[in-house]
């Protein structure tokens, strides 16, 4: 049996299927896709990759399968799905996902096509696994698919602990061992046993704090917005096909930006950490509802309107309006007095954390240093925000 030393989980043992899957080009590509993408511009040690995260998710899935006493083909499928769950990510992970969805209509969890067209599918079939069933599990469908993609899945358990470890931020350190120990199968679905409300709440607290300090840090958001605009320019101009774009690594995407004149400035800004700055950084209560969670075309229209009023090139105005915050963990099922309930029905913390997440929400408008004042005044006028 192959054994790999991991910085978070110590030694990870690979079964025959996992070892074969790791040797495919599709899995090896994940060595060159950072787990936290532009967060590295804030936390320099956050250089860990989707590859090592995938190993961690596989390891936790193995422990969960053993704890739940799942056997046979279903156990094999869950382990395999956990290992390949991130193989559909494009370069820079979530920060190019919107551009890929706009041009391919495909989310990173939808990997049927990838298993059908690459060595991954052949390996799965050689191990007696049906690629479509594995793909469904990655997407949270099928028997116990929520173990891989659900309210309290092994993906979340690994990335919170791993991201906290590599950034040096302690807030993501959850008791994942206790969560795994508390898992039960009730009526064919996953639930946490009684008296584990506090353990489930810890994951909710951890993600709320990691959002505030790591995942939604304004520097990373600005860099991610620049990535999205440059990615859209590459794809809209046909400089690179959507299919090719989705399979690039982080370094390959930056090189592609650098080689194309309309996106070369973004490449140099990202490499030199010479980012746009905040012209507007507005709290949720100050932003009209109609400007929250905007569709892409509406965002670009607002950017052109702001640029016209400010007298600047629309390319130097970036509007960043996230959707309303949500807490998937609050939908986790937990056994209470013999009945299965949602965590949000049992936990008094959920409402408070939802309010906290809403308080941390910000609408951003970004621009280069020399355009900040003009863009800020124009954005405040267009978006009806008092500054």
C-alpha cells in the first residue's frame, strides 16, 4: 500500500484505486492549482494546492466510510469521488469559475465530461467503478453523496483545517475527528448523533471567521475581480478556447494574460501585487437591495455608467457585489430526542452567525490609485451609497 506524508493528517494510506487515479495527468495538474488562489497575496505561506487538499478529503472519506461501516462498491465509490472531487476546477479555482460557467455552462462539480474524455474514467472502470456514478457523488447526488458534497462534508472538514494551518490563522481549526465520529446514517441520509450540536456549531463558527479573515479578505477579492475581468476578455476575444482555458494551471493562465496585450496589465499587476484599490467599500445596510448579488451583464453596465460619469476608461472600474451570505452548515441534520432536525432548528447560534455574516458583507468598487477619487464619487452617485 502506498503511504503519503501530509502536513495536516500525518500519514495517508492509498488504496489501489486512489494510487492509480493520482498517477493520471488530470490529478497531477492539481499540483499547479493553488487551493487559496489569490489569498497568497495576503498570507504568503498559503501556497498549498488542490492536490494535497484532495488527498486530505480522500483520507477523511476513508475514515468516515470505516466509521459508518459502509462496504463494497459504495465505499469504493465514495473514496474515489472524494479524491477526484476538485479535478474539475479551472486555474485559480473559484476565482475563474464564473467565467468558465458563462462560456461553458458548467460548474466545477460537474465532471461527467472529464471522466468520459480522460484517463480518469479508464482507471475507474478498470477498478470496477462506474464513472457516471462517481461523478454524481462528486456533485452530492446518489447514496451518501452528501459525504463528499453536503452541509458538513469531508471537503469542508479538510479545507477549513488545512487553510488555517497554511495561513497561520487559527479560526478554521475544527474538531473534524469528533464530527466524523458523530456521523450516523438515518433513513439513508447522513446525520450527527445526539449531543453534538456544539461540534456542528464549531464548523459554522470556523467558516464564518475564515470568511472574514481569509476567504473574503479585500485584497484577495480585488485580485479575484481583476482575474475575472481578464479571463472574460481572453474568452470573449477568442484568444483561448473555453475548453482550453478551463484546463490551464495558475502559471499558464498568468502567462496567457501576459502574452495578450489587452490582459498584459492584469498579469503584471498580479505578479507584482500592484492591485487596484477600494474606491467604495460599503456595508450591506447602506447598499440598496437592487445592487446586491448582481448578474454579470448588470455589473458591466454599472461599470460603464460609473466610468462615463467619472470620465475614465470603463476598463479601470470594477464593481464587486457578492450575493447574500449563506450558511450551508446550518442545514446539517442532527438527531435530537430520536428525531432528525436541521441544525438551524436546534442551535441558537445560527441566527447570530447569519447576522454576523451579513455584517461582514461588503460591496466593493475598485480602481487604480490615480482614479480612486473620481471613481468613488461617481460610484456613490450611481449606486446610491452615502460615503
